[in-house]
C-alpha cells in the first residue's frame, strides 16, 4: 500500500471517528438511506427539539391567552386607553405561538420522511469566538462553506477533522443552519 493510500485511509478513519459513522453507514447514505443507528440518533435529536418547541408554544399560548382575557374582560378604570395595545400585544404573542407550533409540527413531518442530501466540493473552514457584552469569550463556533453556502459544525472535533481546501462529500439531512451530518467522504482529486 502506497503512502498516499495510507494517508487517505487515515484521513477517512479520522472523519469516521469525528462524525460518528461507519463505512456501511457511508455506503447507505450515498445511496440515499440511513442506518438504524442514524435513525435512532435522528429521532432523539428531533424529540429534544420538538419538546422545546412544544414548551415554547404552550408558554406563548398561555401568556397570549392571559393578556387577551385581561384586556377583554377587565373593568379597571383607565384601561380603555391601554386595551388596544394589550390586544395588539396578545395578538403578536398568538402569532409567535402559531409560528412555533407550526415549526414543531413540521419537525414531526420531517421525521417521517427523511431525505439524505449530498454536498460535494472543496470546503472552506473557519472558527469564530462568541463574546458576551463584556467582550469575554464564552464559546467558539465552527463553520464550513461549500461554494456560497455556509453551515455550522456541531463540534470542534468535526472542525479539526476537515482539511481546508480539500474536496469532500457530506451526506446530510437538512436542518436549518446546522444540517445533521450523517457521514463524510474525502473525494479523490
């Protein structure tokens, strides 16, 4: 085995470790399918996100209902002038409630029909410190770019496994700004 083949094998092994997939899973992903383990990981991820969406929906719904009831049913003197503002504010909260509820419902639909997408080409990577208002760094975000599309890595380990300028094939499930990366393959030049 030549040194180039060994290097390619080592790089693929590093990718497998950083992104948590096997060669069998890579082959399934390239065919547009996901493995049982990936399906379980996806269900867990979506369940966590859906729980947060439901909690936000219930919170906004209760606050909006409370404001609406107070504005409509209160007989406090002087409230007549504030009533339009309170009703408008409760309508705004109901709008947020509806958007969050529809988003969490769409996640459920997304779980039923999983579509594996591939992103191929040279990858540009970079990191950015996230600072609070006192300019103290409290986290670092890691990004990658395919052509003009920018995404975010889930961890530093994934960021470190990718060599800038090298061409890769990412098998992902679309998920907003942070697609869920199922597997990664180095493309031969």
